C-alpha cells in the first residue's frame, strides 16, 4: 500500500513538473506486487545460497582446524625424529663436502696421469717413427738385392761351381758370402814371400763349391738372413772386401751375373747393418718407453 501511495504521489508530481499524466491503475499495482514478489524470491534464493556457502566455509574451517590440530600433534611427536634426521643430514653434508674435495683431488690426479700417459705415448710414437724412417733408408736397397738373387739362373751357379780355380771376381763374391754366413775357410799351405816359405792361408773355394752344390738352400740362406743380428766379428772381417776396389757389382758382373747378385747382397746387408746399429739404441729406447707406458697405463686403469 505504501508503494502504491508513493507511486500515485510521484505521478502527481510528474504531471505538475512535466505536464504529462501517468495513471496508476489496479493492473499496474498488481504488476508492481508481482515484481516485488519476484524480487523477494530472488533475494531469498540469493541469501539462501550465500548462507549455504558460508555454512560450507565454516564447516571447511572446522575440518581444517581439526586437521591442523592432528598435524600439530603428529609434528610434535615427530619433532625428535626430525631433529635427528636434520642432524644426520648436516653430518651427511659434511661427508659430502669432504668426498667432493676427495673427488676433485682424484680428478686432478687423474688429469695429471692422463697427461703423463699422453706424453709418454707421444714420445714412444716419435721414437718409433724415427726408427721406421731410418730403416726405410736401407730397406729398398736390401729388397733390390733380394730381387736380384731371385732372378739368377741355375746355369749361373753351375758355371761357377765348375771352376777348379775361379776368376778373382767370383772368388771375392763367394768369399764375402761365406764370411757373412759364418762359413769358416779351409786352411791350406801357400807359398808366401820371395824365399819360398809356406804358410797356412784361408781358402774359401772348397766351402764355396759346397754352397753352390745346393744353390736353392744357398739362396734361401741369403734371403732368410738375420740381418738385424749380424755378429760384430763378421762385420769386422768383411770390411777388407768392402774396401777392395775390385769388390764392385759392375766389375764382378763381367765374370758372373750370379756373383754380381751375391756381391750386391753383401753390400746391401752391410749397409743395412750400419743403419740397424744406429737404430738399435733407438729401438731399446722405444722398448723402454713402451714398457714404461704400459706400466703407467696399468696403474692408471687400476685407479
């Protein structure tokens, strides 16, 4: 009724101020009541929802308080255990720090040992390359001499063996071969000097003919010759042949191609021996370096 009366009063003022009439009929009053009812229902529903939310919130708070109280009790019970674990963690951190220092020290030591291994390996490789380069100087000459031996014919050896008193070039070549093979000469009587005096002198021809009788075995002994371990006394004895101006392959070839091949073999082996002796200390240094490297690598692997 108050709303309706207020509406009538407002309509009168609107007519006076604006000059326009607004009629407040019973139908409009009914519409106002229906609108008011809708507003009350909507507001009641909104308030009901807010109340439910509030109640739910209070319930959650109560549950949270209960949970907090329970957790607090559990925390109080776990307090000593947590303190103990905290102390253990602190002790573990100390151990970890100490172990980290040990690991760092080990890594530094390992790095130093790795550098040492690399240096030793590089040194051994350098010595090995040097040895190979030096031996490569003599190897082609030696292989050429072996190739010359393999091209010799049976007739060449038969011809040399048939001599009762061979030409000097053939004698020189076979004597040099006997010396390098360690074949000892036969001592024979020979007149020396102008007084007709006799003396024992070495004669290699009989032993040379024995070598020529089995020329395949003879050639095989030359091909398989242990050129890396020639006795020093043989090298000393062969020097007088190497210094002989007649002990030259080109001169000996005029007498026999087989003798020329043997002469080339003797010269090649002796030149190889010179380089091998120069390389021998380097080989020994290489063996020592490789042994030292193997020992270092073994110790490094164990660590």
